[in-house]
């Protein structure tokens, strides 16, 4: 961390710990050759993979299956002007194995908008990065006025 930028880089384990506490994140993907961002609830696997449950007929499924995507979650405290952000990047794939699908039905994320036929999308954690804003509006331990 540069002494003046106010950010601290998070290591992989810290990133995954923060991510495990977040109730909602955002999947970033390409839709019709343009960037798209969609908020989703999710679960985190032990290896750091992000799992999203969605409708089998959603536009999201066809757009991300086999594509490299980013997934971001964060927490912000506006009072202290502090927070963190974690990004997971890697290929997304539809879970097609029946045994794995059955396991995720029991242990995976619950859909906030249930659909007649739901599928799971797994994002492999090829790159996991994160940073924390420490101190908010402080400089060298002195609180700065807003």
C-alpha cells in the first residue's frame, strides 16, 4: 500500500473471508458486445469458486456459460468512509453434472426469485483480488473534515 492512497491490498485468504460474509455481489459479463452488470445472491465454495443460482432460461445463462467473467462484492460504511471490495475473475460454466447439481440444490444459494427450472453457474477463481479502504477521511491518524 502506498502511504498516501489509503488502501490496503487483501491477500487471497482475506478476500475469500470477506466474500463469504457478503450477501450480494455483482456479476460482470458481456451482453451484445457491451459490458453488463447484474446483482445476484451467491454462495462461495471452499476453493473460492462463486456459485450463482438462476433461471435456466435467463439471458445470464446463455451470456456467461463458457465466458470469462468478473464477480465483485463489497461492503461500505459511509459513516466512517471505509470499506472493502473483492473481485473474482475466471471462466463461468453451467453446472451440468447431476450429482453436483443435486448437492447444490441442498447446499448452494437460494434463489430470491424462484423459477420453474433453475440452474447453477460456477465461476472459477483464477484471479482473486481485493482491497480495503482504511481510515476513510484520515491522513496520518488525523480525521479530515468532510
